[in-house]
C-alpha cells in the first residue's frame, strides 16, 4: 500500500490563468483540513530548482479567490526540461519532505509533473490554462474568464468598426489552440474564424470575395477572428485592404485575456479541481490528472491523460460557418 502523504507541495507553472488562485486556496485548505502540511513552491519548476519554498497555512490563501494571476507566481522552466533538472527537482522535493505534489498548469507543466511522478513523487496535475487545450478534460481553469474578456473586447472593436464601415482582423490568444477563437467568434457573430487546427480551410481570396459581396448588400462591418497560431494579423489587414479597397484594421487583444478577476465558473470549478487534487493525495491516489468530463469531476492516470488527443468541436466549427452568413 502507498505510504501516507504527510506534506503536499503546490506550484503553478506555464501561462497564468484566472482561477488559479481559487485552485491554490482549495488545495491548501482541503489539505490542511485533512491533517496535511502544505508547502508553496514559487515560480513553478524554476522555483523548485531554486528551493523557493514556503510553508502555507489557511490564512496564506485569504483574500485571493477573486484575484487574477497566481499568488505563487509562475514560469516556463527551461532547466526543468532537462534530465538533470528533473532529477534535481525530485531530490529537492525529498529534501523538503514533499511527498505529494499538485501542479497547476497546462500541457507543458503536466509533462514536468509526469517526470517527477516517474521519479517517485506522487503528483496530481490540475488543468490551468486559458487555452482549453488539455486533452482529457472539457474544462480548464481560466478559459471562461479569458473567452469572456475576448468577447467583450471584440464587441468593443465591432462598435467602432461598424461606425467606420471597416473590416477588422482581431487576434486572440492561442498559439496552438483555437478554442478561444472559436468560442469568442461564435459569441460575437464574427464573419470568419481562423485557427491553426483548420488552417487548410483558410482561403484569403474567398474571404476577400465575401467581404466585397457582403458590402454590396449593405453589411457595415466584417469581423475576422484570427487565432494567435495563425498570427500575422497586421500583414493580413494590409492585404485585405489592398484587395477590397475597404479600410481594414488589425487589433491584437493580447495578454489582457490572461488577467482579470475570474468568473464565477472559474472560481467554482477551480476550487473543485484544487480540492479534488488534495483529496486524491489524501486518499493515497498517485500520479493523476484532474478533469471535468461530461459534467463530472474525475481523474486520469498521467500517462494515459498525456497520450490523449483533443480537437476543436467539429459541430461548433461547422455551425459557426453557417451562422456567419
Ligand atoms: O498560456 C497560454 C498562452 O496565453 C497562449 O495562449 C499564448 O500563446 C501563450 O500563453 C503566450 O505566452 P507568453 O505569455 O509567454 O508570451
């Protein structure tokens, strides 16, 4: 039988996401309620390697559930991608008595967690990324806030775009994932939604033809949502303006999508996922990824979770094309 966990470490890693603080709070308070000690590791795996580790108590997580970002800070660690870094990280966990670890982050962070798990540190991963691109779960902490921020920003650009009768190319976050583009595009009635997962569908000549056709029948604006994974929005705007003769502007919404007070959904689900992670460690479960699948909180083996593949929802994608006429 697995040895009982005494001390739970917690870190956030990769891009921050609104709702991470709710998850941290839930891990800390659930673990303490279950009689465990908690150690906060600052700045993700970089902080682990630097032994930037502090004791955490119930009051350490007061007044944070409503705040964006992560009170533990975050980083994308290059050193932790190496075998030496991973060996050192596992040794540091042992040195500090950390026998259970919660990693809150995205896919890259989970791969770091997987390496620690393989080195005997019981690790539970919690999906925290605005990109929604964790394969085993229908929800990731931060997506709801980020996509609502994107939606509000697009609505605002659309107001001025309509007044000036312009075309707008609006770039939203998601280097490898088009979920924010698809959802915010549907929610704002965008005419085109471009994303890396469907890049072979992109036909700029057809977009130009559509813009001209719709302008002739009286449409006052044309919104193109462009995922970061496609990028080059300024160049695209120049090409479209040259081809259509209609003023075209590019707007890159950028990092405001990663900040701000989390929505109710991100607070509640972030809390639930954090609490589940602490319960799993308390109950002797090892090396799991917490998920929300078909409306139920659940968990998968890390190795299994990291071998799954996710695509954008084809029904939503096809629907978006029909609704944007
Ligand atoms: O964390 C996800 C994300 O916001 C992606 O959507 C984006 O591509 C990337 O992080 C940007 O990272 P950085 O803040 O390091 O530029």
